[in-house]
C-alpha cells in the first residue's frame, strides 16, 4: 500500500539524477511512471535498474521541442490511460557568461530547456487534468529561482520564470483540484551538474570544486544536497496529503535561500 | 515500520487541532509523544482518544510561560530518555486592536505566546540536541509570518519574528545534525480560530467570523481553508530522516496564498 497507488506520473528528464530519484520514489509508493529522456540507450539502463516491469515506461523526446513535450504528455495518457502527476524536471543551462558578454543563444536555450519545457508540458497536462478535476504539477526549479549568482544569469532568469509560471498556474487551477508547486533544490552533484559545472564555475571565476564548496558554504548544513531530498518532498506533494499545498516554492537547499 | 520509529517528540498546544494532528501522525509513524496544553481534563481526553498507551503523555501548563515550556522539554527527556523532535506549535491571536490602541500589556501577551514560547522551547531543546548531534525543531508559524492583516499586529509581528528566529537558528546548528524549520499554514478552522475568530473579524473590519474565513479562502488559490492533516503530513516529513537536508525552510501549507 503506497500513498500513490493507482496514480500515473510523467517525469521529464527521468533517466538520471533528480528525475530518476523521483521516478523511483513514485514507483515505490505504487504509482505507474513514464520517464522521458533524449537517449533510448540510457533509458534501457535506467529501466533495467528500476526493474519495475510494466509499472514504468520510457518515452523518448527532447524537452526543448514543443512537439516532443506534448508527445510525452499525450503518450503517457495513451500508455497508462490517465495522467495524475507531471514532474517537469528536465532542465539546466550551458555556455555561461557574465551578462556583459552573454550572447542571446545561451539565454534562449536556457529558457527553452527550463521555462518553455515546463510551460508546454503543463499546458498539455492541464487539458487532461482539468476534465478529471484532479492533478499535481511539480516543477523542479532551483535555489537559483530565488537568488542570483554572477555569471549564471541564463539559468537564474529561467528558474525565476519557472517560479512565476508556477504561481500563476496555481491560481488558475486552484479550485479545480489541481496543485502546481515548484521545488527549489540547492546544488546537487547530478550528471547534469558534473557536465555543466565546470563551465558555470569558470563563468564565476572558480574551479568546479570551488563552485561546489561555495554552494555548500552558502547553506546552513555546509554540504550539498542529495537527489533523495527532493524525491521525498515530491512524494508528499503528489500524494493526497499535498492537496492543500499549491503555488509554493519549496526550498530544499539546506538553508540557503533567504525566503 | 514507521518513519519515526523510536523517536521522541514534544508538542506545545498538542491536545487539539494542528498540534493534535501532529501528535496522531507522529504516533502512527512510531514515535512517542508528549502533548502539552493548559487544561488537564482536555489533556486526559486527548490521551484517551489517542489510545497510544505508553507512547503518549500529557504535560499540563500554559505555553506562554517560560517555566512551562522548559518544563515540557525537561519532562519529555526525563520520561522517554531523549528528545528528537520539538514542535513549538501553540499560539494564536490573543489580542486584537489596531497598533494605535494596543497597550503594552496586550502586546506582551502576544510576544510571550507566539515568540518567547518558541525561543524558550527552542533554546532548551537545542541544549539537549547539540550534544546528541541530532534533532528536529518544527515551529508552527503562519501565512501571517509573511503577510500582514489589520487589527492583529501582535500576531503578525510575532509570526514574522518567529520566521527570523527559525532562519537564524538553522544556520547556527546546520552542521550539527539538527534542522530548524517553520510550517506556514493558511487559515484552518481550528478550535483556537473558532474561539478567537469573531474578535479578529471585528478588529479587521470584515464583519463576521464567516466573512473572515471567506476572506482567507478568497486569497488562496484553492478557495477553501486548509486542514490540520495537511500540516501534520509536512511535520512528519520534516521530522523524518528524509528531510535531514532541509533546514531554515518556511514551508507554506496555505493553498497558494503567499506570494513568496
């Protein structure tokens, strides 16, 4: 008996990192889960690791594409018959630079990856959730959705925008049994961070290790977060117990964000 | 197997409403709980209803008094040998008046109940938790810890202050295995709100108790009051090992009321 028995979830960027931890926690609580990712080969490994049989299904797609986002949502409904929980988890940024030197393209890419992806998935998901008068949307934002860091403006801008989207959407669908929340984790050493971290650090004039140390030092716990920290809160929000929480930007950052 | 097996909690204002929902949820997850309240008869009824045997106890006293709050912490440690989870939950709107009419004595009552109680309890609990390098402090704040309403300046000011206390303390003990968080519920029709609501409604100029509840609902996204169980579920999460890396967090359970 899990708190998500009978629920169907869709997790973008679900083959590794935070998304995988969320998918895994949802499965453990009885949900059926679609995980999305770009690379079917990676997904093969993830599905083998999860060993959840028919309860988990992979849909390939690039979240920077509207048609892919919509296909992931529609594909979830097609495969499992409904959609209860959307976790817009994919995201990140690349090609960091101080604003004075920042070309348009990295910002456009970050907006597409974080904001447009969340918007496209949410809009499509609402088409399924509004008629059923129930649903949960969980956007994986970041502590950078609440505070700024020099050199990371594309990511900071995109995550702040995701938080705005979360709050507006929550007000729109609040009386319809649908909640919309954002989780704002501190830095976590996921694959994405390992891949993009060096570039981000360089834009801040730091090495990768110095970057992680600075994030840890900004927190109260003086260490970085872990993917499971985020997954536990996602389960609560997705469950019936989360029905009264919406429009919230929940910090899972070891005490970093000031509000 | 519960999420809080073997843990020991104490809860100020634990015999009814939010505190009681926390107590029930903690016991269901395997913890032992000491609930506090002013009224011994209510305390006994609470224990009878909880039916948790040796895993629940009552400590009588007014949580706006320092000796009571510290007594609760000490009693819990004496009875169960440790204190893992300290819920500083009691509080409410005691005095309604616009600032220009509020007396020092009325103001002091609000400060003692909503702020000093939390400080006294947290300080005593941390003195026990720091040597053990483990603990959870959970403060029941309010949406009024971030917003403001006319006519209840003492409540609004003390809930804001409590949020500041939580953030400072979180940074002080963050590396010691102790987390300090606040939960910020929206309006909930608790016994306390039913008792004090009519006076608050008058002070805010909204006419009636029903109009007060309606006003809070209208400000939310879900257009209904919150429920005590919704707060208790968050308290369980924050109390559990799952939330060891969450601290200094002002966790809203407000149906989308707060702007930040």
